[in-house]
C-alpha cells in the first residue's frame, strides 16, 4: 500500500519494501547498513539481498523494566504481572516469527543483563 502511494507521486522512484521483522535498534542497524552500502556504490538489488540476509540472521533478545506492559499487551495475566513485580522478575524475551517468546526468568535486572 505504501509503495503504491509513493509511486503515485514519484513514478520513477526505485522503492523496495523489506519486512525487517525488527524494531528499535535492530531496524536502525539495517537502515544504517543499507545507507553504507548505497554510499559505497552498491546497486539496489545487491543492497536488497544483503539487507534481507542480515535481517534473517538477526537475533532479538531483550527484557522489559515493568511487567505491566506485558499485561497490557495481553502477554501475561495481570496477576502474574503483579506478583512478578513484587518479586522483581525480569523475563528474557526473544522474537521468533514475529511472536514474543519467553526464554528465561530472572530476579533483578543485573542477572537478566548478564545473559546478554
């Protein structure tokens, strides 16, 4: 849909849409690499191939500061978020096929950060 809107106003614009399956830093790293490749003279097809490969091999591991955000998103029950908050539980999470998957649970941010 976005490609069609952009092409409508700029019919000669060479636009490639890539689902990075990333967010935040992961997305930024892909954009930064695409710009670097462009600036080094790579053509659009080469950049697309390299960025798709890079996106397919990215690993997304993270934690959240507050379990309430996971409860609001329906990822955990409100009771689990409340008890986890009392016990200072920090889940180590992973994104797999666009879905949030818990890997481990740690008490405290330092212990969870040590996993990275």
